[in-house]
């Protein structure tokens, strides 16, 4: 399975008055992880689009487990969960390493993407891209 790890720090602007990361940040963090994974595979999104297709988001799910707080160092593990010619699923685990060395799951999620052409018609992912995503 293809995966990538990204380190994030919760920025002050991402928190509410209690210093807790706002729920709307998690999909943005997932995008950071997905973008980093694609770049690590040698296929940045700019290249995907230059090749004539988009990976449109068709579903998004987040399970919030614990609060992330201002300046927490978080580890985001992004992995390719499913690869089909017309469907791509990424899964995410966002964790925090505690002072005692234990790891706390902050959130888990997944995004489903449908490849389209530039006119937003469903298209197939090219075979070489499928091979990269499958690892």
C-alpha cells in the first residue's frame, strides 16, 4: 500500500477561543497529506492537471477522536486505500505523540475521488498513474 507521512503543527489561526483546532481544518490537513503523497510519488497535482484530468472529491468523512490544540505537533499518515480506473480512495490517520511516548489518535478520515477530464466528465486514470498509486 502506498503511504506518506507528513508532520503538521496546529497554528494559532486554526484554533478557536479555547485553543482547540477547529473541525474545518481536518479536511485541509488531509489535502496537505494527499498532496505530499502525490508529490512523493513523482506525480504532483500540477502534473495530473497538465495531463488533462482532475481528481474530483466525491466523498469526505472525518471521525474526530480527540482535540488537537494550538502548537501540537501532529503526524498525518496518508495512504492510498483503493485504486480503480474510475475511483480513488485515500485514508488518513492524524496522531499526536504524548510526553510519555504513547500515540493518541486525533482523527481518522477518508476521501473518495473520481477522475474527470477538463470538461468534468468521468474519465479513466491513465495506466502509468494507476501503477504509481498502487505502488
